């Protein structure tokens, strides 16, 4: 099953500031769950004048208790209790034309729920209203429009259906299983017999949608913190704010030394 969620809003900041803040948004007070961010590829295309970036975010994240109760432990694997998950982010920035597109997707639990978020940041065309109807000498108020589109895809149960139908000789390896397999062939469900696959999919997607709405609000608040720092003190204040946020979250030692201590059973000094 597939579900979609869309939202639109604007930042009261010019596009160059917003696009820069996007790459400097972690850490911030509203993103304490982000443990690290690594750039795994970045290149500038001189022909199109566009910057392409691929980053990997490590976040503190667990499946909600509601989902854990619904799903058998066999399909969750060891990641259900690890408390961490990876997010892949790709972005393209065109400063000349004034737009940026981003795409993020989860790399964990994709067999249960894939969440693909696409955002577009656009510098809107200036009109006379930005200049006070042409009667004011004040500079225009520059803004950046943001549109978010999130796709939720739950594949839970599809593997079982396909396996059962193939065993029944109803699905060949080279043909479309959806088009050819009758709906009355169902895999064994065990303790999930009281639940239909579609019901579980809807529940999983509803949980994902609720968490996405909450994450979008926090993401916007975090961006506004970074943009506010940039407006008041420039890049220096942004970097200083990042340092303070990191210390507030992990202490002066940082997250990796704390992880090393925990792995060796060393307790933090109180």
C-alpha cells in the first residue's frame, strides 16, 4: 500500500540563507536525536552550475511500541532494539536560479515501511507587493517557499504472498505476480491470523504519517533557530550555536567517546 502526505510553508529568509542553513541544521535544540552527519559525495557541475550532495545521517530512532506489538520479532531483526537508524539524503542546489531539491529515505526497516520525503525550496518571483506597492523605498522582504511531499510504502506481507503463490505454481519468476495471482491464495499468518495484511499496512502507514507530521514541525523549528543565529551573528554564531548544542546533547567529550565508554562498560563521571 502507498500513502502520501504533502505540506507547504515559507521561511521569512532569502533563499541563499535557507539553503545554507539546510546544510548546517544539525545539531540544533529540536534535533537531539541526530547523532552524526557525514558527506559521502559532493560535486559541482560547472555546466549546469549546480551543487550535488549526498549525505548519511545517523539518528537515534526506534520503532514505536505500537508497531512492535503488531509485528513478529522474526521480521524485525536486531535493528529493532539498536536505537539507531540511517537516513540517506540527496540534494541539488541551483543558487543562480534560486531553487533546491532534497530527497531523504530510511535505510532501516524498509521491509516494514519505506518513507521517502522530497522537498523543494524555491525563491518566489518578486512582485510589487514586496516593495510596498511601489511606494516605499524599503528593500523587499525576501522569502523562501518550501513544499514537502512524503510517500509511505508498506511492503509488509508482500513477500509472504509472493512466496505462497509461487509455491502454488501460480506465479512465475518472469511475470507480474500482481496481475496473474488470484487474491484467494494467502500465506500462513500464525498469530496474525486475526489481522489482514492490509489492516497491518494501514496501521503501519498511519504511525509513519503521524511521526512525519511531528518531525516536519520540529524540522521547521530547528531551521528557524539556525536562520535566527545566522541573521544575528552570521556564520560565526551558527557554528558557535552548533558547538553549544553538541555539548548540551553529549557533553564536552562528544557522542563518539561516550559510545566508546559505554562499549567498554565505563560509567560517566557524575
